[in-house]
C-alpha cells in the first residue's frame, strides 16, 4: 500500500476478516480504525526500519502551527491530539479557552509562523473557516486554502501548494476534519504545470506588496 493515510474509504474494497498492511508511521484515521474493528479487518504496520531510515523520516521533524478563535477552539484541541499521535510537532498559537476573541489575530500568527519557517505548515480554524483563510492570505508568502473534504484538501496541495489549511468548525464534523487534515498533510505538491501557476500567484503578491 503506497498511501501514507488509511481512511474509511480505503477499506471499502477490503474483505471482512482480512488483513491489510500499511507503511510504518502511516496515519490511520479514527473512522478507518472503527470500520476495521467493526468488520474484523486487521491493520498491521510494516516491520520497523533501520535507525538510519527512521532518521530520514520527515514526519517527526515537521512542525505544524495551529490556531483558532473561540469558535474553533474545541476542534483545535482535538486536532492537536491527533497531530501528536501522527508524529508531528505542534505549535499552538492560541486561543487557549472559549472566551470570545478575534480570528484574524490567530490566523496571522499561524501564517507568520509558516512564512518565517517556524512551522512547516499551518492550520487555522474558526466557525466557518472563511475569515481565517482571508486573514491568513494577507500575510505575504501564505497560501491558505479553505477545505471541507478529502478532494479539496488534496487539490489545494497538489495544484496550489497551499501551506495553510483553513477549517470551519461548525461546517464539518470533527471526524471529517481529521480526515481532511490527514490527507492535506500527506499530499505533496505536484509541480509541473502547477508550478508555473503558483509562481504567477507569487508574482501578483509581489506586484501589490507595499514598499
């Protein structure tokens, strides 16, 4: 199995009571784990690699910045736990409780962390995800994408090289948000013809950058 994320959809063609082998360090979403248990499917990880190979595994050294306003606080806290389980280092820029706050502050903080290189990628969350996406994209170098399913998550990475994911906590269930994050983090930029288009996005930004 080449994918590094196992989702419930990947189990549709797997017979009940069988075994599936996934790469060591692969992300198994909660829905996939529950479905496997329900159908008696055994998920087995590949045998451990050598220490040198593990040292080259990029996941453990990658920092994901995450921020949310009060509307996204609960989802942020849940996603932090999954990011840690998946082997990522988490940079939490707030908010740290459910008191009312302003989403642009946290979207900017995440975008700054990504653009400065303090984080590999970023996740911003508010009630709908729209405002945080707009705010994050005001930071030069940020490419924030509002995603709501696996297809949009994959497209934003493959085609747009998005470095920030925006989520609407009240628009998608938490289990869907987990799958979106998992797919988004493991999807690589496709390059090729898409590289030229991303460069044009950067050129627009440069033309309008304040002196």
